[in-house]
């Protein structure tokens, strides 16, 4: 098993057990994942992943297709619950609370932990109604000045306000792909979450729209902790503070493919001096 | 040199494309399928033209009277008309829409979004699909048993209260019977509409903290609405054209004393008739009184117009919603 030690840059690795959150230089731990495995029926999508996601940082999950990175991301707001056959073992703590405790309400979790999907998926409604959706179902606001403020602030944070302020009541499907994705980000932050999960948010966008989203992520980092799954290594290198590299483990007997977390470290370390050979092969483009 | 090479390649590549033989089998096949289309359209056209021509004597001279008139024993009668049938068919449509629609949509959403994917669910699905193919006479029998006669199930569950509520042989019984008849169709079309909702919309709603019921109300129902509506309207037009179940439920062809206005709900629990029944009756009367052939044709035109109107509404609604969806 590779190094999954949590590092502070330049300090080198420490044994797993001693890296508690008390260390003053360490940002607070948002997600503490321990030995997490996810199964879809008989199929194991990811095995024994352990890592810590820190506050106000961007954590990137990279790796080849089928390595379980999206599966892991979808555990963070319990979206996997929507798949009937999905089963999760191990522990996943969010600010110390076990997210998979029987007392935890998945709906409440999703209100606190926002998600942006691979393909922009605005609702076929007005721009305003899209942003207002989350606050409305959460009962934060209904209409009027309070909701108007939420809509404006969310769109401003998502760097979309200037482009849409004159057409808030137009259908969101009339926006360009990049604008739609920024609208989805605005929609996700309208419920005032603490974390933003992004599942390959730029894979359906052109390079210019991608750059805008990346710039936006840099700005959002001050207010939110962001976990981003990406196929694009350069993107991970550009935007993230820490990077987790996942790979696929093929069982020679059964031919079952299981995702594993190979290495988790500061992004700089992963891209300049990875400790695992598989990581090095992947980030230098010599994978497989 | 390179140029000349390309030249030869192009030359060689361009030969051999000329048509060597006429494609006999292909031409024949095209002719056969085209004639299949022509034959089916021709049959329809002949039927339609013949009906309209027959109906002309009634519709050209006294269309309004015909729409407002009632069942008569002789075809040469100033008061002959189909209003009682219109009344029956209209209210049958209303009952079908108001009962089959909510029940069908509810069942479809439960099956698609709530029911666990189990063997039982698969079985239920299969049963519903088969129910859609059960002959309408069988539903007529069911309606007779449930809504008309004071029956008992298994010898002890009395259904007398149902017959009392519907008034027995009434429009209400007929409407409910036809609602049961079209229910499987409504469920199946609604299921398909619900299934067509993009998973991205559902995930988007869940991702923002919507509960399942909020997701259903805010995403599934609005998105599936056009499909559900067109399905229901088509089911209604099917119900309005049915005759066999109505005969069993007790639609009558004579002896109706009243001729109520369309919106007069006081006739709902009384004896009734409907357009298809009137058509059957007048066609069978034409041996005794040839004038009824023309009256029947005119009634057919009225029924066709009604069904066409429903179908057109369905198409218009679907197109409008689809444009709005972008």
C-alpha cells in the first residue's frame, strides 16, 4: 500500500496515527475517510481508501477510468444511496460525524455538501429558479428580497452575475455550456454549503470555459473546501492543493477490477516527486 | 512525379462506379411497400368520403338540430339528433380523465421511482402490460359486476353501496368502467414519460438536498407532463370510441325521456346512451327505416370529429411543451 500520509508541505511524511488535527499548521479536517470500500452488488468499486480532506483547500482525485474516484466522491454527500445495490463499508467522518451513521439524514447531508456534476444539468427553468431551488427546498427562503439576495450573491460568487443579471427570468437552457456549469456552481452554493464536490466539472466544456471554471475554483477556495474529480492531470496540477491518485487493481484470478487509492500527498509532491512508481508513470504520461 | 501518381490513383479509383445492373429486387421491394401505404390510405379515404357523403343530407340541412336533437323512432323527425349520446360520451370522457389520470400517474410514479426492483415489481409490470390487451368486453363485464349490479365478492363482501352510488345503469358507471379499461394504458404511457426524465435533473435536485417527493413534484412531474397528458388524451379518445363495454354496463337505445344540457350534472346517475351506441342502434334500424343510414353516418362524423379534436389537442400540447423545454 502506498503512502497515504497526510503531509504539510515541506515537512515530510509522518506516521498515520500521529497526524491529528491539533497540529497548528494543519487546516482543519473536513472529511476523514478510513478504509472505505464501496460495492455495487457483488462488484467492488473501490477498496480500503483512507484520506483526509482539509478545510479551504482544493483536493483533486485523479486516475484512469474505473478507478473509483467518482464513486468515492459520491460517498461524500451520500449520492451513492440513490443506487439501490450500492453498499459502503469503513468509516467516513465529516467534521467528526459519521456520515453513514443510521441517524444521519442523507437529504440534510446534501444540503450542507454541494455537488456539481460532470455534464451541466441546469433545470429547464429560469436562471433565477435554478439558483433558488436549493434554498427553497431547504426552507431558507421563499420569495422576495431575501431570495433575491441569495440569488444575486450566489451568481456573483460563481462569476456569472454580470452576464445574466438582465435576464434572470430567461430559461437557463439558453446559456452556453460554460455558463450553465457556472450556474450549476451558483446553484450549489446557494444553499450555503461548507463543501463543494465537483465531478469532472470541465469535461464537457471548451478550454476557455474550463479556464474560467478553474479561476472560479481558486476564488471559491476561501469560502469552501473543494473536492474535484478530474481526468485532466494538468487541471489537477493547476488548481489543487492536494492530489489523490487512484488506480485499478485487476484481480488475476477473477478478472475483477477494483479501484484503489495509490497515493495521496500535496499536489506539488505528487507531480514532482511521487513516492509510488504507478503514480509517477501516470503523471508523466507513461501509464500502463 | 507525386502529382502524376495521385492522378493515376484518382483515375483508377474513379472507374468501376458505373451502374452495372438494374436493382430489380430493390425496385420491387419499394413498389410493394409503397402499395401497402397506398392501399391503407385508400381504404381510409373511401371510408371517410362515403361516410361524409351519406351524412351530408343530415349535416348540410340541419346540423345544429342534429347536434341538439334526441333519439327518435322515425328518421324523418325534426327532433332526431345525438345530444343524448354527446352527453353520455362527454361525461364518460370527464370521468375517465378525472379518475384514470390521477390513479394512473400515481401508480406510474410509484412503480418507477419508489418500488424496489424486485420480482414482484416485475410481475406487476407484466400484469399491467397484459391488462392493456384484455378485450374491452371483459372490462364491460367487470363494470357490470362492480358498478351496476348489487354484487357480493366471495359471497360476503357486499358491493351494493357502489351500485347505489352510481345509480346502476348510468353514465357514472360507464365512465368508471371505461376508466378502469384505459387505466393500464395511462399507467404505461405515464411510466414511459417518467422514465424519460434525464437522470441529470434528478441528481441535480437530490444534490441540492431535495427529498424524493420534492424531486418528484419539481422535476419529474413538470418534465413528464407533456407525455402524461398526451397519453391521457389518447386514452380518453379510445374510451369515447368504445361501444362493447357500454352495452354490458347498460347503455340504452330508446326510452330516454330526458335530453339534458351537456353541463347538466343531474342526469349522471340516470339511464344513458353514448355516441357509439347510437351509431350501432341506427345502423341496425336502417332496414326498417332507410333514413337511419344517413343519421348513423352523421353520428359517425360527430364522433370522429370529437376523437380528432382530442388527438389534435394531444399533439398540440406535446409540441408546445417540447418547444418550451428547449
